[in-house]
C-alpha cells in the first residue's frame, strides 16, 4: 500500500507545533549542558576518563603513560587553566 498525495501533505500547524516542542526540548538540554560545562570539563567522560588528545596537568596515568588517562581534576575549579598549550 502506497501513501497518497493527501497522506503526504503536511499540516502547517501540526508541523509548527512539533518544531516548537523540539526547540523547547533542545533549549532545556542546552541550558543544562551550558551550566555543567562551567563545572565539568567536556573531555571528562562519565567514568572519569580523560578523552583529551592534548596534555593537561590533571591527567593521571594509573597504568603508566601508555595506559588510559584518568581525570584527576577537581570539578570545583576552572579546568581550562590546566590545559597545556602546544
Ligand atoms: S584531565 Fe584535563 S582535559 Fe582531561 S578531562 Fe580532566 S580537566 Fe579535562
């Protein structure tokens, strides 16, 4: 069974309602992300591993330099000053 032309027609009001709902959802997500980013480094994953591809004073190497990196930073401080410039 194929869709008819009427089936594919977009109801502008319903479309706008969905866009508004999506915008509302993303706005609240962006607000939370913006707030968290002032406290938590974006390179720190949920398991406290560091995913940065650059040096940072907060990186810890419990398994040696070739092992995975952990973040040893304190979330109470501004992490950006710990990043090493190349
Ligand atoms: S070690 Fe540095 S770059 Fe890595 S997650 Fe922690 S603060 Fe961010």
